[in-house]
């Protein structure tokens, strides 16, 4: 199995970052993560953040940037990403007021514009899914399928979240196969097997993590990114459990 590098979505450690951003990055590096996907920079200038992650041996895998910011301040965002050595920007979430069918249709043009501008600057732009994009639209496709079908595949890529796909009864491997070559980033998450379907540490739930890991190389996945939206234990303990699972799978060297 090809060793695809492993990053951590820093939203998982949002409380820790709020208290001590730099110290939290150091702990992430100590656990063995090779990169970080940012969800905010906690007021740190780009040049200072670049020095910190270089010192820790971390790569900037990508950054989650709200859609409103991407639409309003794209070129300032791109400049920051260049400065920290990041070449991937992700639209992470749609607010509830932008989830009607007409909103998705309007979003197509916005995503194409953002993606085209990013491509000009050597940045890959991705769309990250949750479960609500799996609702069917009047065209017979889900909102997620519609967004990917209608946008230019050279400008708009996908960051599939395997937890949310699994939760609505979809097979993440089939989605990776269907959009082969268009998924440079994949969110690795597990889910409890009870009725609550709560977020779980990798290897402790019912999501077929192994199948996704095996498919990764065939789909040209560049980074697997661990995320756990919420945890019943310390988030740091959760992300340590998840990376230990990946190390045991020989996905990541110790």
C-alpha cells in the first residue's frame, strides 16, 4: 500500500488552539502527524506561522476558508496561503441559509470563479462535503453530485469526508472511484456503531477505513486528513489514538 502522508484538521483541537496555538501545533508534530489542515490562524502572521511549521517539520496540507471569505477576499487569502507554503484551499461548509436548490445552482458559478482564480495562482481548490449535500435535487442528482458535475474539474476538486458519506448510506470508496483523480484530500473519520452514530477514533467504529486507505493510491489522493468533530475524551487523546491506528496499519511510519 502506498504511504500517503497524514495530516490533522486543526478544527479537532480548536479549544486547545484557542488556549495555545503554537503549543498545540508542537504536540501534533510530536504525535507523528506530517501535516496540518488549518481552520484559522489565531492571529498569527503568515511569516511567523511558516517559521513555526518549518521548525516542527510540519507541512501545510490545506486550509479551510469560509465561503463568504473566499467570495470577498480571495486574493488576500491566496497571498497568505502562498506565504505559509500551502497550495490547497478548501470550502469547508455551507451555512444553512445557502442550502436551498437555487443556492446550490448559484454556488456553481462562485465555485468555478474561485477555482479558476486559485488555479492561476498555483493553488488547488476543493469542496468539502457534509451530509446535507446528499439531498436529491429536482434534476435527480444529489447537491454534491450536481456541484461536481456542473463545475470545471480542472478548477474545482473534492475533499470527501468519509464519515458524512457513510452516515447517509453511501460508500466512500465508490465516490473515490467515481471521481478518480479529483480527490487530492480525504477526511478520515470513524463512526460509532450504535444508533447515535457519534464521531469515533479511527479503528473503533464501523466505517471501512481500510478500504478507503487501499483506494487512496488509485484515486491519486495526496493527503489523508484525520478529523474528529467532537470527542467524548480529550481531543488530543482522540487524535493520538487515530494516528496510532494508522501507524499499526503501516500507513504512516513511526
